[in-house]
C-alpha cells in the first residue's frame, strides 16, 4: 500500500489504529510517518514517536527498531498519499469534494450540519486539513462506518487539485467560487478557475458538479468541460436559489429554500451563499428536509470566519482567517447592510498572494473604501499603504484613516481607537494576524 519495504519481518502482522505525522500527538498503536519539512525532519523524532506508543514508522532511511514495524520508502510524503488513496478505496462512503476561493470551509461545515440533521455517520475533514499533507490525515481519521464524507480541498498551485482528486475521487464535486487568490502561483482568476476545475476534469463524467451560478468566470470555465451541471445562487437563475432572504433584529439571516426556513446567525451575505451551496449538496445526495423543522438547525463555523463577539460594549466581527479582493468586497457590502447606530470601525489587513497584481488590488480597495460607510478606517500591513494612498486620493478624510505596518503595532493602540458602542470589522489575510488586535482588546478587560 505504501510502496515500500518492510525492514522488520517479525512485525509483518502489525495492525495500526491510526496515522500520525507529529511525535507530540501520536497515540498508542498508530503508524508514524517521518516527513521531511522545511523546518523539521520527522526522522529526528522516531524514537520519541515509538516511545509514545507508535506501532510502526515509515522512513526514508535505514532506521531499524525492535519495538515497532519499520517500512522504508523512497518518499515518505508520497507513501502517505498512496496510503490515503488506498484507504479511500477500502471505504464505502459517498465522498463530497468541496473547493473554492471563498467559502469552502464554511460550506463544508454547513453541509455537515445539514446532513447530520437528517442522517447519521456523516463525517467532514477537520479544520483546514485540506492540502496534500492535511487531506490524507483527514481520511485516516475517518471512521469505517461513515456514510457521507465531506472533504475540503484547498490548493495554491496548478496540478495540486489533480493530486487531491486522485486521493478523494469524489462522488460529488462542489465549487463555491473563484476569485483573485494565490495569483502569485495561478496567474489570473481564469487560472484559479482552471486549477479548481481539475476537480471536475479528473472525475468521471457521471460525477455531479455543483457550481455558483452568480460567478461568471466559474460558469464560463465549467461550460468548457460540462454541458450539464447543478447550480446554486442568489441572483442569477439557479437550480437551488432562496425564495426569500430577510434579517431579524439580531442580525441573523432568515433564508427560505424550497419551502424550508433556515436561521443563519453568521455575518454576511456570503454566508447565505455558503448555506445554499450546502443545501444543494444535501439535496443532490438525495436527502430531504421535509420531516424536520429546519429553523431549529444550529449553524456554526470555524473560528475567525465572521463570528460576532461583544467585549466591553464593543461589537467585533472577527472575519480575519483569510482575505482576497472579492471576500473583502462582499464583507464591506454586508457591513453596509447591518442596521447599527454606533460608529463603524474597519480594521483591514493586507491581502496576500496576489503576485504582481498586489498593488493594483490594494489601490482598488482604497477607492472602494471611499464608497462605504465607516467612521474610522485602520489599515494594517505594508501592502495596505497602497490602499491608504488611494483612499486619500478618492476623498477619504485623513482624520479617519490610520495605517500600521503590522498587527502588533495596531494591537498596542486598539483601545485608543475604539469606543464603547462601536462596531469593529476585522478582515485580512491569515499571515497578517489581525486576530491579535481582537485578542489584545479582549485581554485588557473592561473599557475605562
């Protein structure tokens, strides 16, 4: 299965209870795979992993042990991928592969929530285990009894999705959107679409594909490969589209789809897209919601993806797990739609991995800010200097516009920037670390 050689013949009957790549968390009976990374080499922790209870190890060296099965391979990472693909073949679950520039994690979580409301043994990949290192681990953690496995699939380079698709071999493919992400490696939005669509081009023609009907680039690129597909959306005609969207006094979205009502206590219109994509997934798999009260389904999402938190009389919308031009645009539009009597404070960080288009997109952000309601705009990171200059040129008052080189500097000043009664929106790429701004505010207790 791993394509290697067993160096300890006396351990040929060893059965492993799981797989780990971290000697700090490996459990008794698991197989430890020694991976070589940029900052560490798993081969340096073989003794520690075995002492912690690992029953076997996969290595690239001539290592031997009397206490564990040793499998020697040419490439440990390749062996892990091969093992994951083989494990997928051994299971009987239906596999859903979800990808997209925006919303894939939340769509995965919502699909899991919806399906779990009407069925048992529903599994989804944990956290952001969505790449060529994380996805195999997510598969290894999946119970054999799983009926539906929802796997998030994330990429940053061409060809990566082809490898992920060869592991998961999804029975249903879902693409939430394409946007200006990873342009440093994918070149253009069309390049992003082509890379995401490797999920489709590497699947059988009988595998259903769900796409966002409101995403013109995604639709155009999909049509090059499929004449038939399933669509969801809010604006354009689609197979799955809400009949009504409203907002209650708490700011939650009330969404009606196919006579079912869902209450979505998450920030932003983009979250409605995620819900409709998740609903389309469940319905395409053949599940019905006719026998339950869908208003009682409780939706949550992963941390830093739009949670609304109030501290010391200040309301924060913490949406800083990641950012690209489209997700920032949708966030600001959603913020405009929130009825709020206090001040609105924007804390926006750099949008990373935009390659040669970085300056262009940050200047566009600056001009976009001039069109939106904000009492204070705080820009964080070296790239937002372009947004700062463009915003000033577009008419934003210098008195309301601040710039910090990094999140640590902004965190130091945050209590002097916000006031009791403010609404603060945090949005930026993960590498900027805007969560430090919220953490710094929360750690200092009540406002004086």
